[in-house]
C-alpha cells in the first residue's frame, strides 16, 4: 500500500499520454557540469521523482552556415532553438525504476508516461 | 503529434548523444572530399590550362568571354559548395537537444537542404550555360582560318592583311581596309606575322 504522492513502483509500464501538467510542479536548472539543462519533478502517473537532462549538442549534419550568419539569418546563441525545454518538450518518465513490463532496452527507464508542461 | 511519435523523437535525441563524434567525423570527411575536389579543379584551371586561349580575340570579345568564364567559374564553385553543404551539412552550434527540439531542427534542416539543392542545381546549369556562351563568343569572333595575318611596315604606314604572294619584287597582301595591295620590297621596312588585324600593336 502506497500513500498518495508516493512513488508507485507497481504501476505497470505503459506508453501513455498523461496530458498537461502544471509548470509549478517541475523545475528547470542548468546541469552542474554545464552539459545542459535538467528538468525535474514528479511523474504524474507513477509519482516517482523524474530527472531528465537535455544536453547541449549538435543535432546532426547541418544548420546555419557562415553565409547564413553573415546575411543575418543566424541569431544569437539559443534564439533559434525555440522555447526552453521545460515548456517546449514532451517529457517522459525517467524515474529510474524499471516498472513491470518495462522494455529492457528502453532509453527512458520509468513507467512509460509522457506529458507536456503548461503554465 | 502522437505519443508514439513524441517518444520516438525523444529516443532519437537521446541516441544522438552516443553518435556525436562519428557524426562530426563523417561530416568532416565529406567536406574534405568536396574541398579536395575543388582544390584540384583550381589547380587544373590555374596552373595547367593557362590564359592564352583567348588571346586571338578582339578586346571586346575577349572581355566578354573572360567575364562569362569567370562568372561560370564562380557559379560552378558555388554550386559545388552548395551541393557539399546539402550532402554533409556544415559546422553548427549546439542546441539543447530534446525530442521536440530535434523535430523542429529536422524540419528546418529539410527546408535548408532542399533549398541548397535547388540553388546548387541552378548554379551548375547556369555555369554550364555561361561556359557554352563563352565558347560561342570565342568561335564567332575568332578570326578566320586563313592563317595569321602579316603586318607590313613601310615608310608611310602599316598594312595588315593576309599574304597572297611574295616574289623577288613584290609582296601582295589582301587587306580588309585597302583590298589587295602590292608592295615593292624596296618600300618595306619590316614584315612580321601578327595575331590579328585591328588590334593594338
């Protein structure tokens, strides 16, 4: 028996949309080593503490080149990337607990829930 | 966007964390190959081809042909660079990488690559058209194949034209301005082949 608000370890893994979650329940802060931004809070489904790192990285091959920057199509750092991860991303449960039926090769170890954060 | 799609984008973003270095190296290899090809093209054009192919043309024709060739060269180089950029991307700055950020970036990149490909194709076609134009200018304005004209300097002036005949007494020349001219050897100060009549000496 778990108390309300406690991490429910027995919730089976399921890739479900948990809808919109209020932004006051989550925080966003720079990673201590400067690698990116960490969004943390409680999963709305299993109520486990979830922490997700959004690293600074190059997404692939290509983006604004030197010509684009010279012509003013490039912008200051971060401006092209859209809103901050807290509100722009779809967040996945990453409570770290392998819930029942959790796929062994999943990149997000948790209950499988996903949600968006709204103000 | 469906939950499954959102999850897939998030997983792709996370997998990129493990392929950053190979991806950068692959990009560098592509650019190295492209720039090596361009360097070879420069070497061939500048060092081997030379610039004397247009020397037989008149001033105006030479300027036109040179301008066309230079513009074509710039367009072909730009087209090559655009094609390399489309194929291998370019060095870029980092973003906060999440599934939705990756999805937005992918949508933008698809637009940019498509645009680069269209421009590359346009540059290459225009470059080839200009090269053909320069060749046409050269063919049309190159003096006829009757051989190089001769320039005869006499005590009273200069006659330029095609050599008809020369014997012990006279030199006969067909000049574009004076028609057929017969000049005695005694009146000739010098006789030499010229590149083209009407050009500055």
